[in-house]
C-alpha cells in the first residue's frame, strides 16, 4: 500500500512538472529562491519583527499604565494639561480626559494583524482597568481609551511607536530582488536552451526527411559537441544512402546488358516449349531489375515541397483509372504536407497498385488526426493473416499463398512504400478492412 501511494504521488508530481526544458530549468532556479525567501521571511518575522513589535507594544502599554497611575495619584492643584503637555514632549503620547464619559459599546476596532493582537495582549497584562482601542479609523495614530472612575482617559499613540514599519520595506526588497534575479535567470536560460531547441528541431526534421543547411553548433560546450555529433551522424547516413543508391542503380543497369543479349539470342531460337519457359524467366528477371531501380530511385535526393494531398491523390486516381481500376477517394479539405512529392506519390501508388492487384474495389481516405496526416488504402480482396503483416514489408517477400498466385511484381512495392514513409518520419501499418473486408494499409505522416 505504501509503495502504491508513493507511485501515485510520484506520478502526480511528474504530471505537474513542465514538459519543456526551459520550464523545468526555471523551476530549478525559482524553487531555491522561493525556499530561501521563505526561510528568511520566517526568521525575520519570527525572530526580529515580532520581537520588535512586542517590545514596542510593551513600552506603550507600560507608559499608559504609568499615566493611569499618575492620574489617579495626581496631587491637588496639578492641572491635567501639565501632565498632558509633559507626556507629549517626553514620550510622544497625546492625552485627553473625557469626564463623565464611557468606553464605546462596540468592540475593539482592530485589523486582523499581528501588531494589533500584540498591543491588546500587552494592554491586558499591564492595565487593570477596562480599555478599548481603535486601530482602524486614524491612519497615523491608534486611539487607546482607559475607563477611570471620573471618566475616560484617551491616549493617541503614533503607529510608529506600536509597530515597526521596516517590515514593508523588507518585503518589497525581497520581492524586488527576487524579480530582478528571476529576470536575469530567464534571459540566461533562454539563451542556453535556444541551441538545444535548434538541435531538437534539426534532428526531428532530419527524421522527417527535411534538411536544415543553416544549422550550426552553438551554445555551451556540451551542446556544441552534441550538435557536431549530430551533423557528423547525418552526413554519414546520407553518404551511406547515396552509396547504397549508387550501388543498386549500378548493379541494375549493369545487369540490363546481359539480359538484353539473352533476349536477342532467344529471339533467334526456333519456337519451342523451352523457349517459352526461358522467355518467362527473362521477363521475371526484368521485373526484378525494375524493382531494384524503383527502390534505388526512392533513395535519391529530392527537395521538400508543400504538397496538396487532394491534388496528389487525384493524379493517382486518374492514372489508376486508365488501367481499369475502380477507386473511391475522400480527402479532407485543405490538407497539405511538407514532403518529397515524387517519393510520397510512389509510396501511395505502390499501396494503390497492391490493392488493385488483389481487389476489385479500392477506397482511399485522407484526413488530419491531431499532428498527423493519415492516408488509408483499403480493398475488398482476400486480405492477409495477421501473422503475415510484418513479413509483407520484407523486400522480395511475396505472400502468394494468402493472397493469390501469379500476380505481377517482385515483392518490393510495400517495402519501398514503408521506406518512403519512414524517411518522412511516418510509417505504414496493415490491418483488416472493416468496411471492405480486405487489406487496410494505414499511412501516417507527421505534419
């Protein structure tokens, strides 16, 4: 049970944390500042400000207690004005005597504050007579009244004698210094996070098949090293792809020459059953070479452009209809992607040709799902067993037993399609079509 509570608490804390590095870095800066200011404020209010207020309130209460005793023991012939004048000059308290008066019937006029509570406590400890005070009506004074047999002794005490005004200055100083420190830290952190964000954007763009030629290492030494390592990795991958593309294209072109010679020699032979079998083998070899070349062309460099998906699918439908296919297309309006147009078209064409090869009716849907664009191609063919979904993407791998026999192609269509999708940061997933009952290929690409 305790472990479960710890896991839930940890999950809640993680859910509250910012997702971005800049926000988490700010928390690392802000949390110690807030903790430090809280400790300082506690020490200040508990050890200094509260102690000063108690001493000030104790002093005023003691002086009022002395004034009450002085008034009660005042010798005959001594005027009250003389006592009031001396109190104003020596202890900065203004006195007035309200003869035959009573304390206000209403309760104490005190704000909800520590100094007012401290003053009330100190007056209760040092004055035996009933008292009342008003700490709200006057801005600069506190009106304190003590009930005496002859009337009410009224004392106007300056607020500066009851509470310390340095608390407000100290609070403003803490808030101001924290804001200045936070502003400096924000500017510094933003400059430090910017190169990391640029590196993340370049890496994400490279995964989607986009190029960032202006990306250069910047920032701290560790970030520069990571950026340089990314650039080197990107260049190695591009060189490897170029070498593989050149090798595949070279091998395919080199094999055309002996195949062409064999076709010429075959044409000079008399008609026979062996000649037909040999011709069929040569035709199959040519299809394999075309598959190699198509795979090689899919790896060639192509610039990224803004592609209108509806227009692209309309072109694919027009070309498919020329071959007698029956295709239904539905596209969300305003659907655009930053992709390599020729490569994406080859990817979708391969999916459509695969669907047309094994089904009579083909349905294509394109729509936006959050940060993805999803293109689905469905057919009403025999479909595939779920265990064969992954195997269908293997190059030169044909699943004739589960689909059909004697179909054209060499088993590169789906492999090329998935290769193009992944080069754009997406993928292709196969499943059974709930609408048509055949195979459903779902191509998704990030926006």
